[in-house]
C-alpha cells in the first residue's frame, strides 16, 4: 500500500470520527467545564437559589451570564458552604454562598 493511500484512509477515518463526536456532543448539549470558574457556575446552576432583598426581578433573570469570580476574595473550604465574590460585566458585584443544597445570593452592589 502506498503512502498516498494510507494518508487518504487516515484522513477519511479522521473525518468520520470528528463528525460522529460533533454529532453526539451537539445532541446532548454537553458542556466542557475545565476552568475553575466554569465548574463553580455549573455547580451553582444545579441548586435551588435564594436571594436577599437587594436583588430585583430583572437582575434575577440573567444573574449568571457573563460573570467573573474573584477567587482572591472568596472564602473556600470553611464549614459546608463556600463564599464566592462575583462580578457581572463590571455593573454589579455580589456575594454567593454556595452550600450543599442551596445557593444564597446577597450583597448586590451596583458599580456604575
């Protein structure tokens, strides 16, 4: 078998494999959360949420879109709840207390 045939078979198999992987992951709505901030947000989305009085209904709708976590101010591995400081698009700052079953949003501050 010539080198040209081997490369052709390899590329054909690679193309089919990539197509199958793409099809499977797009059907399952799979997310790959490799970064720490993405893993924390994915964990928060799975739990029930409680808000304090500083949050309005409009802010509650899209609270976790375009959010950055400030890990240097966050308090981790204390008791059963971790406390994270989040910044949303440089408009809002707030605190999230992430417990085992619930998430508490508090201390919303507008930075505008």
